[in-house]
């Protein structure tokens, strides 16, 4: 039976670049009737899969489709941290061999992205400046101490900064302390994914104006009905499918009661003026993630823009409610003002929400969901490096290309546990998220 996926909404997209730059990278290459591979989703996962197909199966023909221009989805909406270390819930795992595997996967992803950024001269503010893990009050400093213990366990170097050290870097005395680790890279995520999309291998056709409106398994393969910009439709068939659709994977009939679509919000300012810069006493180009997962992510970009991200919500319809966006914008402004009172006249130019998939048991999925259908999802909010590894290694899994990296990703992945049905789910998730926000209020 064919499924008819609910499409990603035409909501307010990323504020990293002006909206008029968010047009399809390719809406004109003809679409044929059949391909060896169909990749759905032009985010970091789908683009990495497409890149890999050029390396290990250059004789195969692939079609990569996205309902929206590349960068419209989470991969162009995020805070732009390419994280090298295990993050959030992964860090709590007692097995150091597991943490080591995650670290190797993340660092492998950063190395490959770096190589692609260099090879294709992608201008995405690639900044190997590491990152800070910051704490505001006692709750955060406790978590910071546990982060240091985890780093000791896996033999990673770090530097602990006190309030003064934080102030020197960030120009704000808001943080009681932070742990600096050198391996993460900061980027403009929108420019990164659009740069990759413009440089796909010759055996991959991209159409980022093509929504999959029907999908079915048929005759040992798959058919997808595409709706193109302008309203025309095409039916394509493929032997293998990669669903690089993160939360939308459940719209294709898989993992329906295991994926929790979750929204988080970011805001960005315009670049500081020369005069504002003279009032700002910190350095340029740094990034801070919260020691408490429920806290606030903060960045000062190389060109002097401040980015702030926090708040989570359940997003069964994959979009931000207008009233919530307005409330979040206000909260983000207050968040910046209390950190940078001297810059309180610097306006936020955009606030947006972005949807990612979470799993109840924090397991990240990677594998063949049904014969011929490959997917990875539930990156639990930290999917830029994990998505890059996953896309590439899904292709390896499908073609039987064994490697240590493939063994590693299989070993650290799992099956998201089932979620309760609605209305218990919505009530339970909203209540849980509110509780987390309340508990983390001192770190916001
Ligand atoms: C505000 C925010 C900040 C974040 N910060 C970070 C960070 O700093 N570092 C980090 O590692 N992670 C971060 N994340 C998470 C990260 O962005 C995601 O984990 C990652 O981008 C997921 O990539 P993906 O390619 O799997 O999915 P996506 O980028 O979501 O791509 C899925 C694509 O599928 C397409 N699609 C869905 N249905 C259809 C259909 N029917 N037909 C055609 N196309 C379809 C969508 O349009 C979408 O483009 C953040 C997320 C948000 C929202």
C-alpha cells in the first residue's frame, strides 16, 4: 500500500542567510523514470550519502530529492557546531570503548567534511576553534565537573576556565565557568550544506524542488510519486532507497511510534557595527554549548553576529506555532541582553524553529529498516557529524563495503524504544519538556 507523507511545512526557515538565497540548487535537470538509488532528504545525511555513492558506486545512477531547497531543513537551521566528542546522553554511558567509537566517527566526519570544504572551495566560515561547555550556576558547574570526569575517562585534553577566563573570551561575566575542548569546528551550516549540494558527484541528480507525495514498495523495488515546483508530477522507481528524512521518516511508514519529532529554536542578530564592536570586550568566533542539556547554546560568529538557541517542544506537525515563535524571540532577546547588556540595542534579525527526531531511550538508529530501505535518525539533536557519518556508512552498508567505521556505527546505534499512543504521548512529552525547562532555568 502506498503511503502519502505529510510534507515539511513552508514555515519560517533559517536566519543564517537572507531568505531570498534559499532557492532550489537544481530545479531543472530532467527526472528519469528509474534509478538505482533514490535518496529522500537533502540535509547532511542525504548529501553525505550522495557523496559516498560517487566514490563506491560511480556506475550507479542516483536521484536525490528534497521537498524544499537544500538548507531549508534542520541541516541549514542548526547552530553550526561540528562536534567531535560524545555529547549529551552519550556521555553518561559507562562503556569507554563506546565513547571512543563515537569520537572516532565524529572526528572522521569532521576530517571528511574538511576535505570536501577544501576540495570544492566551500565558503562556510570553517572555523577549527574548538568549543566551550559552559555553566551559569551550581547545577551547571556540577554537570561541568561530570563532563570533565568523562573526558578524563576517555583521555581527552581540556582546559577549565573560571569566570574571568570566560569573560576574556566571551565578553560576558554571565558564566561561572566553562570547559574548553579543542576538537569541534564551527561553521555556517547553511553555506556548508548548500556548498555540498552544488558539488555532488556526476552519478547523482539533485532535485531540491521535488516532494515525495506517495511512496510504495513494488516489484522488488520502490516507486515514488514526486511533485515538482510548478505542480508537475513524475513517478520514479529505484532498487534501493535511503530515507535521509530524520523526523519525517515516520511519514514513510517506518519507525512510526518510535520517533519523537522535537522542535528547538534559534535566533541570530545582524553583525555588530564598528561602534558596537568597540563596546564588546570579548573575542570573535567562539561557540558555547550548555553543560546542562536543557540550557542555552551561544555563538559569536566570525562576522560579529550573536546566535542563541534554547527551548524544546513536541512538534507532531513539524512546525513552530506563530505565538510560540514570538514568545521565544522575546525570551532570546532577554537571554542576550542579560549576557551582553552593553549590546542591548543590537536587534535580533531572525528567530526560527527546527525539527529533529529524538528517541525515548536516547538510541540513535542506523541500518536497513526493511529490505532495500536504509535510514539513520534520532541523532538526539547532535546530528551534523553523526548525520555525515551515517549517510556515508548507509551506502557502505548497502553495497557491502565493510570497514572499522561501519562496525563502529553499528556498535553504537540501537533501536529507539516505542512511544506511548496519543493523548498520553503529547501530554507526557509536553509535561516532561516543561519539567526539564524548569529544572534547567538557572542555566538558560
Ligand atoms: C536550532 C537547531 C540547532 C541545532 N544545532 C546543532 C548543532 O550545533 N550541531 C549538531 O550537530 N546538530 C545540531 N542540530 C541538529 C541537526 O541540525 C540535525 O540533527 C541534522 O541536521 C539532521 O540532518 P538530516 O540530514 O538527517 O535531516 P534534515 O536536515 O532534517 O533533512 C531531512 C530532509 O528531508 C526532507 N524531506 C522530508 N520529507 C520529505 C518528502 N516527503 N519529500 C522530499 N523531501 C522530504 C526535508 O525537507 C529535509 O530537508 C540542531 C538542530 C536545530 C533545529
